[in-house]
């Protein structure tokens, strides 16, 4: 059933202390919990409510007296244990029995490769014991772990280790105490055969802290980068926000089976191995950057999430949007340079557009602070995370860095130790800066991506430029009409030489900065700039100052001009993307027309005849050769919008036409820029020892995008380079780029290269994931390729990373093959969703979302997708997770 935000009620009882004892055993783990609670004066109800799922209740005592269900002391229904009457102050003792080795959902306590791990956010703690498992109930935890010493030598939980020792029968124990009150979702335990890299660091406060990165034996050669990232995170949070580590011990543990990226359990962060383990041999530049970001993200949660947490799960973005914003800023600061910051910004906006804009336009669209959900795990979304981060970024854009910092300081001053709401955060930002941010609330309550239409009117006589901004927002499920948003629009004006003008708004005495943040609050508003001597080219929404779609009627020439001159690197890149998108959409229409005329063979001829504007190729050539530009930035400019991005621009999506068009454009660009690409390839080698720093990574990225273009040509020289790189590479980035070039060319030797790679990395799960992904997304892959790979001995649906590497990569990352006309891609999707539904509903529901946009496709494809959706909908024992996604997709 559906849970509504408006139904929030404070808990009837508040917790004070929790003592837990675990007798760890994979088949039967006994959990004893002693919980002290007091009636909440602020609550209306009297009942004492505990949540529990998949538990065997062994005993329940209240203030020493055993309660009996038969006598009506309590009742259990649909995962809720209710004690109808209880005194104002209670001590509850609860004993449960659980079965970690049968837990395939990876929520609660589970076993991975023989070791124990937990994942409690959002509602996993209730799979460990009956508990008031909601984030506004916070308590001080003491945890006693007992287990066989040989099998489980390491026993970890939150906080400080206060005691450990031996027990009879080869068992041992460890007792942990967390000095901070916390909600149950931040509880964690880890037990097993693990080793760690550790280091004691002096904190800003002068205290010392022990930092540890725990991994399975044999992986200690892959922990240095995570450790470095952790230390950098600690320093950065002090530097930027004045927030220091509040613990004596901070642990990171890597686990191979994990539903998401990582988890910020107090003092005991648990990570997907993908976001911890790295060395040059197994990890790419992107992996290194992701690890830094995720280590930062989880560490930053210690303040934004743990010290101040969420009142209820509708407020999830309070901690996630804010913490993503913080990790984005951290990564940008780690790169340091302005151009590096811009590259990071472009990367983040790409993710937003590629994943969040479609979500905002589809059946699962929801506001940053949702109004309802069926399964909260379905709302750990790009909207809550990435759009939420954009919302936080807009505060900083509106208030300035200093104003934002003041707001943060006030937020912690007011709310440290509390469970609060997004409104509380907004109030802190407003009050600290003496501003009225009430309209800004709509960013939290209204779903959908706003459309911002801009028009510029130059008056040569008066020397004014009038910029008219008009906003609207499409309807989303449950929200037909939208009210205007408070949108910060950063603008600049370029003169004919491409220089920024100092901007003066009408009514101002002096010229101000070259970039001005206009605040659009109405549906339509005009802004007049004065003293504009000649007709300028506007640079709008600089730095992507708001998560909107901007429409402005640029000519091709103006876009090429902005690409060459805009001082705002984001918009420089943006202009190139607009130019390429325009070209790709034209080509797509041409492919469709050629196909319709029946001249299948003529498609290429038709396209070739279209090939004469040259503006894009010239602009790309100029960028490619501009040595003053950061190589990482040049790589971004050279990368064409993805097929998914193009699809989102079309009224009716035709994935095959898009694919043909994009491939055609890549090939013709490769032909036109061949010499320049070769030269760049040769001049951007990174000889010597590997380093993942941003500058070296940028050189590799540019070199490798050049290689991928060259591989389109299938000429001997290009393929020789790829084969040489495949032989010589001393790092995973170059190795993978070479293999990808070979795999996506028409050259022979594909299976040999794949085999060589497999044999070399067979023991490295994270690399084998890449091997699967490469094949699932290869140009010649189809559903049969992927089906065959599901039979490979190394494939298993049970491991989320492996499932994602093959199945998700195919369904989300190979659109033209997935959307095969025969509908076999959808049949495969349905099979896999159904299979996953039985073992891991959370991962199943993620895969279920691959058909979100089905109503946008051609009628023939729509029909086949509807059948596949209905097949899943009709499956017996459908989990709440999958049912919510499918029901919403099919709803009209
Ligand atoms: N709070 C974690 C993070 O963003 C994500 C955990 C989500 N887990 C889940 N099962 N929904 O860092
Ligand atoms: Zn998070």
C-alpha cells in the first residue's frame, strides 16, 4: 500500500539506549536486544509500535514481564508488532532468530563470500530485530558480537571497541559502543576474515583518529587510493565547512555483494568493492575518480546525514542531495584548476540529463521530496540524489559561497543531533542570509524538468539588450499544473570578438560583473541590459545554473562562435553539444525518410549527400587542436551526445534510426579529422608510471576518444595502434580503451583479444565485470550475445555487480540492440526481472525501470514493450518493489 508524506506522525515512544547481543552463525543467528524507551510527550497515540520482517520471534519481555501474543499483550500483522498499552517508561527485551545465509535481498544481515555484513538503510534493521525502525527514533547503541574465532576473526560495529576477548569452544567476542545517538538505519556490523590498511591521523581538533580500510585477504594492494581519498575528505570538510571528524575510529569495509554504491553507517562505512578497490592494473581513471567521490560522499554523510538526519524518508534528499553536492564540490576542489572544475561540472550535468531528465519525464517522476511511495528503496533515485544536488547548488548560486556557508553553519547550530526536514534546511539558508526563500520550496514539491525559453532583443539605437525569460513545466503523474519556480539564470554577453561585456542592468549606475545571476521568479520576465554597444551573443545558463531545459534560437554560426570563445567552459561545451544534437536529429530524420522510401541500400548515399555543412567538423577540429584547452575538456567536446540523449529530444523515439545516424556521423567525422586525430593520439601518450591524477587522466581520455574515432575507419594504421595499445598498456584505462576499439571495429581478432583479457584478469571480479559490460554494449552485440554470456561460468545473477555488468548494461546501454524490432530484447528483460524478483527485489526493481519510457517509442515497439510489462505484472509473488515500478509504468 501507499505511504503518504502528509500522514507523518511523531513516534509514540522515543528510544534512549539499545544494547544488542549477536551470536553469529550463518544458518541461525540469535539476536538479543534490550531497548529503553519513554513515551513521547509530543505524540498523540499510546501504542508502542515496532517493525519486523522475516524474523522468528523467540521472546518478548516488557519491564521484565514476558508478553504473550495469545493473551493479547501484543499483536503482529503485516510486519508491525503493536503493544496496545505500555507504561510511560519501558524496557523491552526482544529475542529473534534470523538466517543470514538465506538472505539474498542483501538487506539486513547477510553473508557475502562467507563473511557477515549488514545494510540497514532504509528499512533493513527490521530484518534483524523488532524495532522502532524509523529515522526519527534515535538511540545510543552498545553492541556485543560473538562468533567462532577461526572463522570470524574480525568483529566490527559502530563507534569504539571497548572490550574483546576469548569465549569457550573457540569462540570470541567484541563489544562496541557508539557514543552518538543514531537512528537504526545507521547501524552496522561486519564479521569475518578481513585484513586492513590502517593509519593514525592527527585531526584538526588535535585529537588522533584511527583510519582503517578493511578488505578480503589478497586485496591490500588495492586500498591505498581509498585511504588517500578518506584523508583528503577529512581535510576538505574542515577546510570548506569547518566540520571535523567526531570519532576516534573511522572504518571503511569493502564487500563484493552490495545493492548500491556504499553506506554511511556511523563510523563503519560499508562499500561496494567497486568503490574501494583500485590499482593501475585493475581500475580505470574513472574508477579512481568514482572511488574518491564515493569515499568522500560517505564520509561527508557523517555530518550531513548522521549528525543531522532525516525526520522521515520523504526527506531523503535532505541528506542525499546535500551530500552529493558536497562530494561534487570535493571532487572539483581535488582537481583544483578552473578547467578541471568545469570538466567535473560537465560530467555531473551529463549524468543529470542522461538519467534524471528522462526520469522526470516518465511514469516514475517524483519531486525531490516525494509525496508518496510504495517501496522507499525505489526512491533512491537520480531525482532525489542528482536533482537534489542541483537544488542545493542553486542555494549557493543565489547566496554566494559565503552565504551558503552561513546557512550551513546555522543548520548545524540549530539541528545537530536532530532528525529534520528539507524545510528546516531551507529555513536555515534563508534566515542566515536574511532572504525570503519561500518560492524556492517548489523545487522540492514540484516534479518535472522546467522549460526555460529565452529570447534576446537588441535595440541598436538605445544600445540595450532585452532578455525575455519564460518558464513552464510539463505535467507529471499527479501534478497537472505547476507554479513558477525560483530560477537562478547566470548570463553573460559576448561581443563580436568573443570577449565578455561588463554587464549593466537598467537602473544601475555602474557596470558590474561579466556574469550576472538573474532571478526568474515569474512565468515570464524581462531583463534589460544597457550600454551594449553592438549586438552581442548571449551566453545563457552559465555553469548550468539551474536544472532546466534551455531553449534559445541560436544559429549554427553563433553556436560555433560560442564554442570558440565563451569564457564559460560549460557553455563552450554546451554549444558544441547543441550543434551536434541538431546535426544528429537531422540525420535521424534523413535515415527515417530513406528507410521509408524503401531504398534500404540508399541510406548511406542519402546521408552522404547531407554531409556538406562542415560547421561541426570545423568546430571540432579547432577544439581538438587547441593546445590551450585542457585535454579532458577537449575529450568532452569530441564526445557526441549519447543515443539516449538524442532519443530524449525526439517526439517519437526510433532507436535504430538514431543509431545509424550517430554511427554515420562518427564515421564521417573520423574521416574528416583523421590526420588531426592521429596527431592527437600520438602527442597525448602518458609514458612512465601510471598516475590517476586529473591531468594524466585527461590526456588518456583525449587520446582514447581519438582512438575510438579512428577505429570507425577500419584502416590498418588505426587498428595497428589499437592492437599495439592492447599489448603495451600498463593500466586498465588504456587496456580497456584498446579492447573496446578492437571490439567495435570491423577488424579481425576480436575473440582472441577478449580471451586474452579474460585469462589475464580471471581472478579480478571487478575487471570481469568490465569484460561483460564491454561485450553487452558492443556494436555487434544482440540479445543472443548477451543470452550466451548469461551461460558463461563467471556469470551469476546473484551478485548485483555482475548482474549490472551484463544485464543492465545491455538493457540501458545498448539501445539499438535492446530495442530490436522482434521484441526479443524485451522478452529477455522480462525474464531477468522475473528471475531477480525472486532473489533480490531491490535490484529487480532497478532493472524494471529500463522500460520507463516505453510510451515514447514507435507504435510497433510500444506494443511489444507493453506485452513485456504485462508479462511481468502478471507474475505471481511480485515484490512490492517491482510491482510499484511496473504498475506506474502501465498506469495511464
Ligand atoms: N545512503 C546510501 C548513500 O547514498 C545509500 C544507501 C541506499 N541503500 C538502499 N538499500 N536503498 O550513500
Ligand atoms: Zn548518500
